[in-house]
């Protein structure tokens, strides 16, 4: 069966990326698959593109995925991209598809969920009671308060050395404008951003932070975003303490929330240990692949 590829226009252009899109359809017009190619525009990421390709199970092994991939890779080359990444669930057909076309595994991610109704309150209480002399916790919802904006932006470098294994991602500097823009984008989606930060009591500067995004109606599952501690403040248990406080906070403010979702690089043994200790349960694993053009 022949398939028609139609290039689409994605109206959503972000501050740091935009997407190209293709739809594969059968002669009768029924969609068979799609591909999205995200082109990063932030400084240090202009060489990267991210592929999201899906083929309907009934249309697989008919060349649909190969045609979509060929169109996306041609566009990536035209845009001057040197590396394309794509993600597949471990053990799913997408892994074999990517490997057969020259992609190589670069980063494993384990996805976990904490069911809030089943939180071990004794474990949580113990984590909250751990002493951390010289530090205090603060929290806010939405955009960072003005008095903490500069130090919060500076603390974002805590994520610069997170394990990325074989992915060619380079840290992008944060400033106050970018921090505020990220929070405002979440608010425009109708979601709630919660942040818990550890503050150095002597200097008044942020030593670490953790972020969580909750659906606007306070139901379903919340999604953890970044959690990081500046190198000079590590080894004091701040990551565990901040994450425990976030769990306590959302249980209090969002009693109808079902759970908390996290995804952690396989190489990030420290954060995986924190999640395991607090009761997060693995749900599935994905592998991020890369193809050098």
C-alpha cells in the first residue's frame, strides 16, 4: 500500500525550540503515522534535534516509519543539525527500529511513581526530622519571589553536571528572565508549579531546589521537574530533605492528587536512592538513542 506524507505546520514555537511535523496517511486519508522533529535554538543546543515518531500498530512493517524517518533526517540535515535523538520504551518495537537504522543507545531513564495514598508516613516523618544545621527550607508557588530571584537563577547550575551519559547536551545558562519565563509558561498551561528550596542560613543564598508541577485541578498525578544541590553543599542530605518536604506540602495542599511521577537517569544513583527510600515504585524504563549526522 502506498502512503502519502504531508508536512504540517506546528503553530507552537517556544523560546528555546520549535517543531517540524509530518503526517503519513493511507490513500483513503486514514492517518498511519506521524513524526515531530524538535529543533533546539538555545545557545549550545543549535546542533541538536529531537525526534518523536509513531506508527499505528496496524500499519507497522510497511515502510511508514522508514519514510517518516527519512523525511525528518533530511530536514535535520537541511537545518544544519549534527545529532538527532529519539526515545523508545525498553523492550518495545521502537528500540529495534532505531537500532536497525544506526541509532545507538545513549541514556537510560527509569520512570517511577509515588502513590500518595500509600506514603509510608514513618519514613516521611523521619526524613523531615533529619537535622540540617545551617540551612532552612522555603517554598513558593508559581514564579519565584523577587527577593529570591537572583539566587534561584544562580542555583540552577546545580543541574549542570547531572548524568547525561552519551547524550550531547550542554548546560544552558539560567538568568532571572529565563526562570520567570519557565514558570509563566507552566501557568499558561493551567498547571501549578511548586518549588522547595534549601537556603544557606548564613549567606541567604539558595543551595538547592526541587520542583513539582501539579495539574490545575489538583487531581491526577504531579510531575517532578528538576532537583539539584550545588556541589559545594552536597553530602548533607539536602536533596532527600527537600523532596520529603515537597511530598508533605502537596499532600497538604492537594488532597485529591493521586501520585507523583519522576524520571531519573540510570547513572544518577544518588537521586534513584532517594526515590527508592521515599517509596517511589518503578513503572517503566525508556532508552534515549542518538544518531550522529
